[in-house]
C-alpha cells in the first residue's frame, strides 16, 4: 500500500523536490543569502513535508485498505465510512454498481429457475408417452425387433433420466432422505430395467451380496448404480457382470465388475470429468460423457467413495465404499 501511495503522490513529491532544488540554486547564486540559512530552511520544510506525507498516508489509505480487505459479497455494511469527497464518490459508485449487479443476479436466478422448472416439466410430460411406448413394445411378437426397439427405448429413457438428475443435483441436499436401503432389492430392480438389453447382448449377472442393507438415500444411490451398470452393459459382450458386497473396516463395500473392453490407463484419471468419453473409441457417437460425471457428483454428496480399476481389453471394476453410520451426522447437518 505504501508503494501505491507514493506512486499516487509522485507528482506532489516531484513538485516539492524541484521547489527545494530551486531554493538551493537561488541560495547558491545569490551572494546576499547565507547558505546555512537556506540549508536550514530546506531541512525544516523537508521534515514537515515528510510528516505531512505520513499523516496523509494513514488518512488517505484507511478507506482503500478496508476496500481491499472487503469480502467479495453484496453486503455493503462492512465498507468503511468515507472521509473525503472522492472517497464518498467512490462509495456511492460502488453502491450503485452493487444494486445493478444484485438486480441482474436476481433476474438471472429467476430465469434459471424458470428454465429448470420448464425442463423438469417437459421431462415428466415425455415420460408418459415413453411409458405407453414401452407397453406397446412389450406386445411385439418378433423378439429380434422387440429387442432392437427396447434398446432404443432404453437409450431415450436413460438420457431423460440423466437430464432429470442433472437438473436436480444442485438442489439434492434438499431432497436427501437417509434410510436403511435394501441393497439387494435395489440392485435387482436396476438389473431388471436392463433385462432386454442384456438378453440381446448375451450378458448375465453374478450377484453375491454379503451385505444386503446399507444406510443411504435410495433414490440417489439408485441413480449411481444405474450409471455404472449401464456402462458395464454398454461396453460388454457375452459375459457376466459380477456384483459383490462385503464389510471392510466397518464400511460396506460394493463392487461392480465387468469383462468388457476396459479403460485405457491414460483415460482412468479423466473418466469422471464432465463430457469426457474416451480416447480409444473417440468415434463413439452414443457416449455423452455425463453418466459417470453425474454419478461422481451424487456420490460425493452421499459421502460414497468411488474407485475404479481397469485393464484395456480385460474389463473394469467399480468399487463403491459407503461411509460409516456416524458419518451421516455430517450429511444430515448439510
């Protein structure tokens, strides 16, 4: 702040210094003036000027030091009182600009909320004809055609489900309900939803759940499981997906392993990034790169740790570690 003050008052300092040099020059050239008196005058005025700068520094920088340390918020009560006309003008401009920003932010917030409500309403409206379409597909006798139609129906259903949860995630803390969840029933329900797709690809499930009950939010954890199982089925062919659960260090651990194409080692750190698909089959137009990204966001809110191990061409294992029961006190307090 001292350096800024000196730069701001550089013109004052230069003017005073030039004036002092001029006095010294006159005293040197004028034989009628005693040089000692001139030097004494220059010393006294320089001393007073130094004291003046110190006083002005503390007085003028008080307001701006407080502005520098002011928190980046719309609360203007912490802005210090002004002590000069220029400080008062600065404070008034800040308040006016603050009001403009608050108005724009409120309008933007209202617009975003309206857009979110419109999208959620649209998704719910689309689900009605989608359910009707599912019933129509189930009446198709041609099994090959039925499988193809069901696969396309499932793709639409999963994309809508992703979009629905994507819009809800920023507000999911208001929607959390931690309860004892039947892990076995939940996993079989998600597997059942993928049944026709799995039959079409020759994929089976080997489920061995030593722990059948966990403490979590049923709806949101179901979304996590759905994304992982969907990926496992999508990238596997004619193989089994193995689902296990067990206790480890007082925590429930759920593993979902497939024998699909696997993930390249260089892609593993990025699989939870928004919009990232892969570098091996970058031409895959069906991948959105949103499923695992959204699943990780939900898992973080539920304090579920997701670890991934994979070998290219051999398969992938997702390991979900649930928090201890005491950890849910922190979630409930959010």
